[in-house]
């Protein structure tokens, strides 16, 4: 693992852990497509309670993936792309490290 990958791994691990749940991943996808949504809107058409969606959103918020703003009585949720971009950069670094390792293995085998 390169120094750049090790440096980003702790921050990215919270993002990956939060996205490891299929419900939370679906919430992030929906917010990325539709923008600001209330908990009520996020539960429409699902079998998930508003309380469960709220708990999932709180996990995503702690990981820095979503944020909310008050609009009257409602809280509207939206994607916070900074952490997603950081996780993407961590995956790219891991991919480069993997390509480097495969290249070293190939050179070793060809000797």
C-alpha cells in the first residue's frame, strides 16, 4: 500500500462502511439523482419506516455523505459530494497500487 493510500484509508473507511448497507446506498443514489428530499419523500414507495430512514440518514451524515437543512417543519437532505470524491480518490489510489503490484509480479514471473 502506497503512502498516499494509507493516508486516505481511515477517512474513506467511514464512507465505505456507511455505503456498505444497501438501504443507505440506495438513499445516496436517490439523493444524488433527485437533490433535496425530505424523509417523507425518501420513504415513499418503500417498505421502510420514516424512523428507519432517519437513522440511516444520520449514519450517512456522520460519515459526511449527506447533509440537511431546515425548510419550515421539514428537514431536507442532500448529498454532500466532498466525502464521495475523497472515497473515489482512495479507490483510484488503491487501483494504481494494484496495477503496480501486478506489474511487479509480471516482471518477476517473466524473469
